[in-house]
C-alpha cells in the first residue's frame, strides 16, 4: 500500500517523523497496515469506537480493528481512533505494531489465504508525537486516503487482471467471443477511467469522490472476468483445486473491500450527481 500510505504520511505526519519512516516503507524494509474497519464499523467508518484517551503526555488506545490487511507482517499501523463524539472526534495515530497490548489474530479467508487480521488494542500507549495531524483530523485524513486506495493501487490490479484474461483465452477450448468480449470491455473501461485518474494525480490534482467510479468499474470488471472463467472452463472452479478457484473466490470480495459497491454508488449519487441523501 505504498501508493496509499506514503501520501498520507507526507501530508499529516510531523515532518521529522515522515522523514524517518517513509524511506523504510519505500525501501521495502518495513510493511505497514491501516487500522480503519471495526466489527461494527466497516463501510460506516464514522461509527468507529476504538478509543484514545490522553495520559502522561501521550495517548492510551483501547479497542478492536478487523479486516486489517497483512497486519501480522506489519511493523506500523495508521490507526483511526475516537477522541470525541462525531466525525470531528476521530483522531489518527502512527502506531508501532510491537507495542505492548497489541494482539494480532490472522483471519483465513475462503480462498485459503491469511490476508486479513483482527487487531486488539488493550491499553496501548502511543507517544503524543505519533499523532497524524491534530486531534479531530482523522476523518479528513481518511477522506484524503481513501481516494488513493480506490485509484492508484487499482492501476496494477487492472494489469494483473489483463494477464488472467490472456490466460483464459489460452485455456478455453470452445471460446465464446461475446463473453470474452464483455470481459475485455469491462477491463478496458476500468483501465481508461483509471488512466484519467492517474493523469490527474500526476498533474498535481486532488482526488475526491470521483474515485468511487473507479472502484465500481474495477469491482464489476473483476467479477465479470472470473464469472466468464467459470462459464468457459466447466468444473475448473467448482471441482478442482486450481489457481482459478482461489482467484474466483477472492473476486467475490471485490464489491466489498475498500468500501462496498452500495456505499460507492451512494457517494456517486450524493456527491457527484447531487441527488440528495434519499
């Protein structure tokens, strides 16, 4: 998640902290995770309950996060906590994952990979200089971070899916040109949209709610591709322990991770099309 967490650190961390830590991630010497979702606060991130209270010049964090990608391998965590009620009461910290009081439990997904984890914080002491931004800046940090999660890192995901389309074409004995064409069109549409996003970012533009369009297009294209593989390679997914099976099962989460498709469509309707909350 270099594309996601590096801009966040540069924008919100104290300059000396960013100068110390960012090279560790960019150089591959460390891996970081982001502690956002909770058991009762996934796409409804504003309802998070993990709490940070001031103590002895620092903060003490108690709560639980879930669906934390690769937390078991991470040295640091960009963590959202509650320090006061409402959106303006969310504060972000940069937490060392080896801090006393942190417990990480990997979660085995249905495609057979321990990709996610639940993370427990039991009276975890965090130094005051590890706050990202100011108290109450956590919601703004999350809104700045999520467009990167839904855009920049999609570029290489799309490239990966193109390789799977090539493999599907090579392995299909009785190709259905219409189905393959639809799968290609979905990927091509997502790539064209993502290309516009990368150009905007490269020119110094600010990313916003329009990246929800990228997310919907990618999720739709990914699921269509693996649905097509299921239809054109009979039994390979249902009856065989093949790479196709694992990737098909993983694709079912495409409309969930990074914000559900329903939430993305709500964002598009409200913030881009001005259709109101109803």
